[in-house]
C-alpha cells in the first residue's frame, strides 16, 4: 500500500503540474468549456464503464446528487475557471494562483457551521500566502522585473481556487460509492455535463472551428484525457480515501513549481525574479498551513463519510 500511495503521489505531482501547459496548448485553437467538457465526459465515461464491468454497483440517486455537487464545484467552477483564464494568463502563473487553494480551504472551514477554527500559525500562513498573491499580481513598481498580468484572468483563477476548495470541503462528508474510481467517474460525468451546458450558454459552439484546430491542441486534449483525468484526477481522489490528508495536500506546493519550470522549458514562458519570489512565498505559506494542521491533529486517513440509503 505504501508503494502504491507514493506512486499515486508522484503521478499527481508530475502529471497535474504538467496539465497546466497542456490546457494552454488545448485552448489555443479550441473553445475552453467545450474542450474541458470533452475531456471529462470521455474520461468519466471510460472510468464508469470500467468500474461497472469490474462489478461495482449502480450508484444510488443520493450518491449521484453528491457526485454532481462535487463535480460542478471542482470541474465546472474550478477547472472551468482555469481553462478560461489560460487564454489570458500563462500556465505557470495559473498553477501558482490555483496552488493557493489551501488558503481558501482554511477560510471556508473557519466560517462554515461546525468547521475548525484555525490557530495563529495557520492564520499566519494564510496572510503570508495572500501577500504572495499580491506580490504576483500587484503593480510592478513594488518589485520591478514584473510581467503584466491580465487582471480578469487572475480574478477568475482566484474564483476557480475558491470553488475548488468549496467542493473539496464538501466532498469530505459527501455520500459517495465505496469505490473511489466509481465516485471519480460520476464527478467527471456531472462536471463534464455542466461544462457542456455552460459552454453552450456562453457561445462556445459558435467559436468552434474544426478546420482551425491545430495538432498541438489535439495532443493537449489527449494528454488531459489520459494523464490529467484517467491518471492524475483518479489518483488524487483515490489518495483522498486511503492516505493521510497532510500527505495528499503536498501536491499543492509541488504542482506550481512543476508547472512553472515545464512552462518555461517547453513553451518559453517567462521565469522572472518576481515570479520566483511570489512562488516561494505562496508555496511556503501552504507548507506552513499544512505543518500547523499536522501539529494540531493526528495525520491519519480520513474516515469515510456515512452514506444512508437512497432518498
């Protein structure tokens, strides 16, 4: 089990870090929401069919409701915001802003009924992390060596991180199938359907030009389906069920670094001193939050949520 956990962790580290660049390539010539919908509907359909053939029971209506809520928050809200923003913001910056999701999770957990009130070390990590975001997107006069960032793109990324955090918190107590991969497939199908409907509403079909789609976008989409969804997302949801939460959460400060250096290496994205400084601040803030959580609680595997019968 230990070897399987670390294999899954390494997959999440590397694969999810690289998906930000794959998204950038995919949305260059594909409408963002239709691209993301295609990704999750195909991957979710494959996973669902596999788990049914493996003997998993059909999910109940209550389980579908929980999976739909999670899928809409994580994939329509979280991933949908990222794919739209990456039309305006480079992949390394997108990964860095989204990597601050644990900051939102602390705040949401503090204000929700029955949530956990953070200690001073956690609050220090939150303030330190948001100062890193301010350093990243603030006026270049503060630090110099800055690259102009599209504020609309950054704002949508912050919203995406917030929605991803809300969905992740809800998933802790959600009623889902015993099979992690069956639950993952349901979340992908629900999120993919939400992305398809939203893309239709905002006019993605009118922007779809099949003849204009370049091979880089096609390869980016295929990479997202196979590695980003079938490998990375499935590994992440499995880890949430079987591994200690502080260990799983380490992806939040590995992914941005992987994305920044892969974007620079393969797409010549800027690697400025300001970006590296902001990365150091944000990553260290997430590390501080995780260390303070680990010190105040036992770092055990989260107990599965009770799942009453179908309503």
